[in-house]
C-alpha cells in the first residue's frame, strides 16, 4: 500500500513539473504601492485578479522577470518612494 502511494505521489509530481514546463511564459511583473501605508509589493501579472483591497496604484512599468522587479523595488526603497 505504501509503495502505491509513493508511486502515485511521484507520478503526480512529474505531471505537475511537466505542466509547469509546458505552460506559456509569464506575463511579467510590476510594482504596486499601497496608498495608505506606502508599502510596495511586486505584482505578478499572470494572476487573473486585481490586488485586494483597493487603495493601491501601479508604481512601475512591466518587467519580464521577478529579478528585474526586485531591482525596481530595491531602488524605490532606497529612494524613499516605498516603505519596508
């Protein structure tokens, strides 16, 4: 019984990896800034919803990778445009 469960988990893991590898490229990332707190957050554009709650604005252009978005956030933090 344990062997079947282990095999099932392995197959599910391989299927998930194949699905991720076959999915289209990500749409990109941008920085959003919450107006009440000044907190900046990286938003993944492939998420099909909008951030919740309202009260934010887009603080950067779209960049292709998370590393690029982290660099933008770091610059905004150092310049004092974002908090935390």
